[in-house]
């Protein structure tokens, strides 16, 4: 019998009424001739409530106990969902992380799944029963309860689907992934099919819909994921392998990332090893760097200066705003060593990216992007590219204007 994994997010199990309608959907799917595994999140707001309780006791609560606490939200929804299915005449059994044996590493609050006992699931389903699995949680080798990071029940669902070779439906409160944020650009429209690769590059758009790690797991195991609304029967967005995404459109979506900050090392000595030293220090502190630009120093080319003898360079890079204070600290201890004249920091920037598989085979996409920004008199502060993505760093005040210009300029708008 075909097997379908259905995951219901926090709003889709946010009340008894909603649990009832999710249960009805699972039963209808079973009656249509499928085996069904349901994965549930905690009821909307519950995980936040639980974490706040721990926070009231201690500003830095013990990680093991926090996971033990946070995992209870999903235990409640799993039991309620099983009861709701039973109340509608079906058979259901709830399974917690340790009961199903979702084996993870021991990194509390961000554990990674190592293995899932698929046999346990098959045994449950074999009796015509719907298996209701608590998302977000697992168990480590020592038997400790672990959790997978915020939004982690998406990853539970995709991992379970991978373990049993099923497709995965993610029921949520939006009806899919959009070409850009509809709050910024009213012409944004729902994407019917998107590849794993594009979804990962559009993280800032997609992360609101799916935990990004779940996309990595789906890509690794080739699990087709259908993100759709639990409030309607309309098809949502399929996240699938590149081979299955029919036409390779040039630009699939426009993403806006407000989380980056810029660091500029001005007038650094231009000799081997300086860049290695700078980024080595950041890497040792686990700070990831996104864009990097090195250019002749603004100081070296000032009139009257002797360029030949000064030989300095400017190194500009971006880190997340969250990492900026630590990066700042490292730069201060490094300025003397690398001979920087000054270090500038700028949080008033955003990164706007266009993403699309078709870029690989189309020339001129970057040029078109720059033209569209130039037509709005938007200055580009830095550029970075990958095979399927082009990003520009801009002043924050241009964020919305840039997104709209690129979205409609590349013909993604609903009426274009
Ligand atoms: N309940 C967890 C959270 O809020 C996991 C999830 O909903 O996916 O992060
Ligand atoms: Mg979620």
C-alpha cells in the first residue's frame, strides 16, 4: 500500500477543532488507500511558553533538562491527535521519539538525526493503524531526550519519510512558497515546483515555511516534499529534485536578507598571509563569513600619496548581525597585527538575491540585475555569485524598492 507522511505544524494543531480537522484529513487519506504516518508539532505558542518557564528559573538553564521540557509540547499534540483519530472511528497510536527510536547525537537543542527504526513504524501501520509521531524530538545513545532545533518537526517528518521511502506533506498556515515576500511585493505568486537547491538558496524566503535542515535531508534522500495549507485543498509548492522541475526558469525567486552586517578593514598591509590571518581568527570562533571583497585601499590612491610605497588594501566582508559583536571583538585584537588603519562596521545594509537554476545556462542575468537596480538609482555595495544565485549588498533604505524592481523586472509578477 502506498505510504504518505503528513506533518501538521503548530497552527494546524493549535486547538481541539484544528486537531479534529487534521485527524479527518489523515483518515480521508487512509480511506483513499494509503498507509499514513502523521507527524505533529506542539500546539502553536507552546514551545515558546515552555522555554520561557525554564528561563524564569535560570538565565542559562541546563541543556538536557530544557530538551526534556521542550519535547513535552509534541507529546501533548501526538496523544490528542491519536485520540481525535480514534474518536472519528479510526485506529491510531502515538509514538514519542524514544518509542519510535529516532536516534540522534547528543547536541541538546540542535540534535541531528542518526537513524530511525523504520520496522517499528511498519509494525504499527501493518495493523491498519495511523502512526502519530511526536516531531522535534529524539533520543541519544545514552537514552537522553533531545530536540532538533526550532522548527525541527519539519526535519522529523522528512527524516521519517526518508526512512520509509514515502513522500512528505507539510501542512502549515501558508499555502506554499512564494516568488518573494508578498508583504513587500503584492505581485508575488505561489511557486508550483522548486528544486531543493533553489529552496536552500532562498533560505530567507523558505525558512518561514520549512526548517532549512529539512530541505537538506530531503535533498540527500530524494524525498519529495509538498508544502501546503491545512485550511484548504489547493495544491501548494512541491520541493523536489532538479530532474523533476520541468522547465528551468532563469529566476525562480527574489530573497531579502536583513541579517547581515558589514565589516571593513581599511588600509591593511598588502602582503601574503593577512587575509588568512583575519579569516582564520573568525573561523576559530565559528563565525561564518558570507561576502568577501578585497580592493586597493581608498587611502593608497589619494592624490599626493606614493602608491608604490604604501601598498595597502581594503578588506570588506559580511557576517550575521548576531555574530557582529564577536567579530568586532576579534577585529579589535587583530587591527595592530594586520596593520589596519581603521575598522568600520555597518549594520544598515541588506542583501538582495535572485535565485534560479536557469542561470547556469543563460548569459546576461547578472547584467540584467544590475540594470534593474541602476534604473532605480540604487547603489550596489558588494556582489557575490554562485551557480544559481546572484546577491547584491545594498543600503537598507533600498530593500523594498530593490525587491520589487527585481521581482517584476524578471517577470515573476502575477500579471506579467
Ligand atoms: N515545536 C517546535 C518549535 O516550535 C518544533 C516545531 O514546531 O517544528 O520550534
Ligand atoms: Mg514550522
